[in-house]
C-alpha cells in the first residue's frame, strides 16, 4: 500500500502513540472499555493486535478468518462487536466502497487520506495530496462552510485491470 507519491505506508500501529495523548492503542482501548464498564479480555486484545497488524482495509469476515487461525474459540460475533468498539473509541474507521462490504482501517495516529478504488478488482490505494486538501478547504470557505471532516473516494480501473476492462473503462478520463 502506498500513500502520496509512492511513499510506502508503514503500519507499526501497536508501538505507535497518539500525538495528542501520547497513549498507545492498547491504552486507548483499555481506557475506552473501562469508561464504558467493559472488560479488556484476552480475545479483545488479540483482535486489536491482529487488526493493528493489518496493512490495509479489512472486513470483519477477513479479520475473523485470521483470528480463527490464532484462536479457534473466538467467534465471528466477538470479532464484529470488537471492531465496532475499535471504531467507537477512534482506533478504527469503517469504510464502505462500491462493493457494499464494510471494511475497517486503522484510524490511530494516521494522517488523513483519500482513496483510489479499482471497480474491477477492488484494489484500494490510499493517497495524500496537499493540493486537493487545500482546494477542498478553499471551496468550503467560498461557500461559508466550516468543515468538520470529509471523505473522498475516486473510482476507476487500475493499470492491471485496464486491459481486461470494457472499452469504456480503458479510455483515460480527464
């Protein structure tokens, strides 16, 4: 996975600390669970660790398959509920692309990014472009908006799929 102009996206989340709070993901999760009178179980800790080690976007089913290899006693519902908790506490963000499957990506100490998504194979590339970010702020200002957040997903056909795609998809767009 790359970010920006071909810069590798390094995912060493479990050792990272949040820039504002200086907390690790485990501390954030434990604190959130305690504040909500929930326990940090070994199952939740394993799910957090496997999720943080993922290099990209993962569905609950994909994560469950990886978890099951490490601990067959953990059920799919536990993985799904834990992903929801990770999203609620800010460690994960749910993303939905054109295929209708909800995936999760780490959201802890990660710079804002947008996505390029191939409509043929589903390949997703995370991109950061300061020019686009600046232009979005300018547009919001022009129309009197105070931006809270934004999301930009660009859909098309990746270079690997372009030869097998329909003639319309092979045409470069402007």
